[in-house]
C-alpha cells in the first residue's frame, strides 16, 4: 500500500501537529505533506501554541523541533506524554546534526524517531514508514514501560514495581525502568534506595535526563547546595539551551557564597533567556549581598519591568535605594509593595527603618507596631519597636503589646 494511504488510514480523523519556529522548514514540511496528499496538518511555532492546539484537536502524530523558543522538543514531548490521550501518540523530533547526542535517549525518552536537519523528502518518508510500522507491530518493552508508568501515576506501586522489574528482565540496562523503581522508592519514603536507583539509571545511560532530574530534586529537598550545583551542571550540559539549569546553579552558588560563580551563571541564564525576571532578580539579590547597591537597583528594576507586581522584588529594590541613601525612592518602592500586599511584615519593617532614617520616628513606630501585630514572632520588629518607642520617651514595651485578635 502507498505511504499516503497508510498515513491516511493511521490518522483517521486525527491531525499531525508540527511545532517548528522557522518559516523555511515549515514551508518544506508543508510541501512534503502536500506530496503525500495529507491535508490534516497544523503548524505552530512554539510549545505554548502546541499545547493549545493539542487541547482543541485530536492529534495522531507530533513532529517538533528540538530548539523551541520556550521549551525544548524533548521536554514538550514529556509534557504531552503525561496526558492520557497522548501517552502512546508517535512523536518525531527534528534536530541539527551537532545535537544528535541530545537524543541518544530517544528510545527511553518517549521519542518515536528523529530527523536530522536539513532532511529530504525521502528522509521524511522513511521516518514516517518506521513510525507506521511500529504502530502496527509495537515494541513490547515500550508497552510494558508505559503500563508501569501508568500504574505509578495512579500510585498502584506494587503493580508498577512488578512491571518495571519485568522490563528489566527484558532489558537489564534499561535506565527508564531503573528510574521508575527509584520513583517508587521515593514514594515509599526510602530516599537512599531511590538515590541508588537513579544513580544506576544514569550509569546505564549517561544521557538519560530524567535520572539526573530526580537526583537534582532530592539535592534541592535536602538543601545540599553542592549537590544541586553538580546535578544542575550535568543537566545543563545535556540541555545547554535551557535557561532553567544555569539559574538553579546560580542560586545554589549564591547559597554557597561563591558570588563570582553565581554572577557568571545568572548572566548565562540571561544570555539564554533575556526576558527572564528571575535571573535579573537573582542578580539583584547577589549585588545586595556583595554591597554593590547601584548594580542591585539596576537589575531589580529590570526584574520589575518584567513582573510589575512582585512584592519581593519591590522590597529588595527599596532596600537597594535606601542603602544608596535614596531614602524617598526606597520609601516609594516599599509603599508600592504594600499597595499590593498590605500585610507583609518584612516590607513594613523595612519601611519603618526608612522612615526612621528620614527622622519620622512616630511614623516609624506606627509601622513597626503594625508589622508586630501581623507577626508577633518577628524578633527584629519587636526589638526595633522597643528601641524607637524609647526614643519617643514612651513607657510602652513591645513585650506588653496586645496580640491581634
């Protein structure tokens, strides 16, 4: 039977969704599909548009570029795989030759096949034939792993464990099955066994991203900042276009007080994603710690341009201005933060300090008192309130203040 007929029979009423940001590749793909007499094709240019299309149409085949503007093609594949409708839907990844190493894990990452750009009409047809052949004669190991993951998602751990173990009898080096057993151990609250499984998974397949992600998650939960740096660096090397991992590295380096390294990775994050507010905010906090208040204010203002209602950023920005003796600008930022969240005790505390610097001691006392009423356990407020009250010659004592009803 001709390929166009096989494709038509396979799709039925479903569509092919092509996620490709570059117009010339979209034109080529459209020409290829026209030659196959296929009119059931949707073209989008980003992961976000792909999600929207998958919600409104029934998709029978995904074809996605590796380097998307908002998420890489492998990550969006994993996202689609979490949707029961698309758990087994074929997924074809397009990538450049020098990125081939990024998709070594195709057989275990949910990818049905890949096309190295630039590719010909014949290359495209060959991949379609392979996918359609697989759909007629599915891989039993793949089906077993999909069933295991389905039971794992439903928290039916004993069934999932049995299926992952069976998969390992078919392929003892399966990183996906070993990682699945690690996830089961995590749910059973056996972190040491889980770590052992995840380490074995990445030893079996050094390109298996999910294993490294699980190890990174454990390091974050345990506040093991050195472990976070190590894990995130590996993931960054496997997915160098993703700004998430340099940002994680930068934050962990800052916790370790390796400020020069943190600055390097915050800047790398911004190189990869110039409109990421969290990276500007991170740089702002870094410069606050290193007492470079001018740079801190500059970066926090950039973060604020991108997330205008972020109370934490406004609070830090106010501090950066006050530390430069721009007291009024600091007060303005604190008050703007309080217009968004009037009950933030830390913003109130900082506002009180700024008012005191302006000589408005009575206003400072009232502000500290409000912060104390909101959070009676805030020791800095209690001490400062007592001190400023004494400056006003009051006999009141922060310890005797009535707690809020």
